[in-house]
C-alpha cells in the first residue's frame, strides 16, 4: 500500500486496529440478519456457531501482527549525539511530537482490545466449557463446535493451553520490540522464550495423540 499512497506508522496503526473491528461488526450483522431469515431453530444455531467460529478464527489470525503494531508505538531510540528519539517502526516520526503522543494514547486503548482482550476472551470461553472440553465425547459435542480450534489440538487435561500459546506468540512477536531490534539481547531473549516453550511442550505432552504426534 505504501507504494501506492503515502503512509506512515500512524496510518498503519489505525488501519490494522480498525479493520478487524469493522470485520467483526460485519460478521455479527450478517449473523443477526441470517438468523432473522432462518425459520428453523437448528439452522439458527448453525448460523450462530459458524459466525462465531469465523470471528474467533479472525481474532487468532490478527492477534500477533496487530499486537506487534500496537507495541511498536512505544519503541523509540536516539542515535549518536542527536537527543531526539525516533520511532524505530518509522524513523520519520519524532516520539516527542504531539501527534505521536496521541497515537500512543490510542495504542493504550487498543491494548485492551488486542494484546489483553483476545487472550482474555479465549480464557473466558475455555474456562466456561472446561468440563465439557475435558469429557471423552467432546469431539461430538455440538455446543463446542464454534470453539473447537481453541482446544481440539490439545489433550483434554490441557484445555487452557491456547491461552499460553497466545502469551507465547505475544512475547515472541510483540514484547520483543521493547528490546533493541537486531541486538544480542533481543536474540538471546527470543531463544530463551522459545526453549522454555519447547520444555513446557515436552513436559506436558499437550498435543492430542489422534492428530499424529
């Protein structure tokens, strides 16, 4: 897009955070209208489950990338004798500029929606249905279809593991922006986080055995 029209980090921040919200409104508006047109209760339930599943899949896809974009608003650095701190995601932006201060306040609000809101949403959905997810007949439970991708890859006892996965992805993609890009410290921290994840995977054996692992 930057090759077609002039863009900046601020426009990227707004577009990347607003687009999923607009898509969410469209998904649930379609669900509401489709349920109004459906006369059968089973059809209405299927429409609701499908729309919720699409919404959750979208949140999963945008979580890491949008969260990183939000955290980039606070990643500033100065160079040499120049006392001005520039935004590492867009070196044309002075971090002390009033426009960027407003963008940072906007980023704080979006933190509640994406880096914090999405894992919290998953936690609520999984915790509410934890007993059903741990049951042997969970694969045939129609009420769990819409949240299936959050738990079907894991053993019943580790129904919560997708929450950990969200935090792991957030740490490896978003939180690392606070460590100077390309520095040894950033590489070492990323390796430590990755190795800790491997150890936890190995210890818990969270993968559901029928998936082939």
